[in-house]
C-alpha cells in the first residue's frame, strides 16, 4: 500500500523517521513531501496513486480527490476538515480521520493570551517604548481580566479548556453550544442562549467549527448585541465571523476590540482586507494551533490513526 504525506507537519526528521519506520517493516511504501504546495496539479501528482493520503491544513479540494482513484483513507493532521473536499470523499467512500485534541492547550492558551494582550495593550506598549513613549503619552491604561464575564461560543474540548483558563484568572464564564455538555458545566460554564451570552459578556471567545450552518455565525446583527466595552476573540475559523462587519463595528466603536487569528483565507492577507486597518485589533497569522508540543502530539495522533486503519480498527473517524 502506498501512503503519502503531502506536506510538512511541524516535526523534525528524526521523529518522522521514528514514526514512519514500522511502515517499511510492514511492506508499505511511505512518501513524505517536505514542502507545501497549493498547486492542484502538483497535489494530484503527489496523491493520485496513493491508498492513504496524509495532510495538515493545506486545502485538498474535490477537484483533486475525485481523480484519486486508489484513495481509501484521508488522515488529516488537523481538527477541522473544512479544507477537505468532502463531496468527493463521500462519492468515493473515503474514510476521513482527524487529529482532534492535539491543540486543546495551545489554542486555549493563545485565546487567553490575546485577551490579556488586548485588555492590557501589550502590543501598543511595546511600540511606545521603541518610540520613546510613556504610559501617559501612549494612552496605555489597561483593564484587568479578573472579574470579567467571558462568553465561550462552542463548548467542545478547546472551548472547555479555554473556560478553565479564564476561570483561573477569576473570570465568570458563560457559554453557548447547540449541545450542553456535563463536562462543560463541571468546568464552571453557565449555559445561556446565544443572544444573552453576547449581551452579557465582556469577552467573547469563539470555538466553533466552520460548517454551512456556522458561516458568518457572528454577523452584523450579533455584533450589535455586544457591549461597546466588549472584545471578540476568534481562534476558531475565519468563516464563522463576518469580518467586514467586525471591522466596521471596531472603527465606529460599537465594540472595544478584537483579537483574530483566523481569516477568510490563509495568510498572507491581502493589503485591502478590512481588519488590517480596523481600530483596536490584534492580529496573528493563524498560529493558535502551532506550538512545539502540539506538533509532536499531532504527529503521534495522525500516525496512530494510520496504524489503527492498517490494522482494521480505525480511530478518530470523522462523521461528515
């Protein structure tokens, strides 16, 4: 069986060799590409004759998958699968396995870090020091995280982990999800209706997947419900927010700030993208999932997926 990893997954060659070594012993062919490409022809060339294809967050669209006649299993080194051609996978009966759980700690830590950075104006403070500024001259009076009400939208594993961290800072945590989970309640999340969460929260942190139902889930009308003093954090998926509406709200002061790690496209971001010029905005280039520790966890999970599938006992199978 031929197995192809189409892009790097953030680990060194030594760990890659260790994780893939049993494949050769089992008589399988393993091909690893150490550079990323978005060229459809090149992706097809890399994937077309493989029974198992492994990817991370690089898009693998229907137009490529539908031409991969041998493909049986897609092993995704990522939590979400919105970058995968699911229509073609369904038509070809391709199993998809993901790496849910690898970035729980990493994403939740960035969400909290972003909240503190916005409230305490850390980026502005750094800029002020480098330009000879002071607390007074740069307007750097901040706001504490302690005692704030945090709204968690989406109470999956990352949402729950984020709630626990905010609780550790003395925050009250409320939340919204289509499904109420006992473990979320145990973590201290008080469930409310979505509109009530938006109206009540000082900080809103998004942790929902990108689906047809969640596209622009936070739109102009939902943003209008938020406090003028509130901030919005998105370390989930860019598509779940109407970022044009968000930029407009920031520029007119309808909300106080935003911290955004994900956009309508993967970085680099076009120079005319509205959030780039929006007021009181902290932006990072889709890094929430990326830490040395999370990359190692992710690699172990996707290779566990691979070996489990080869043994006929697949794990982390995504229903789509």
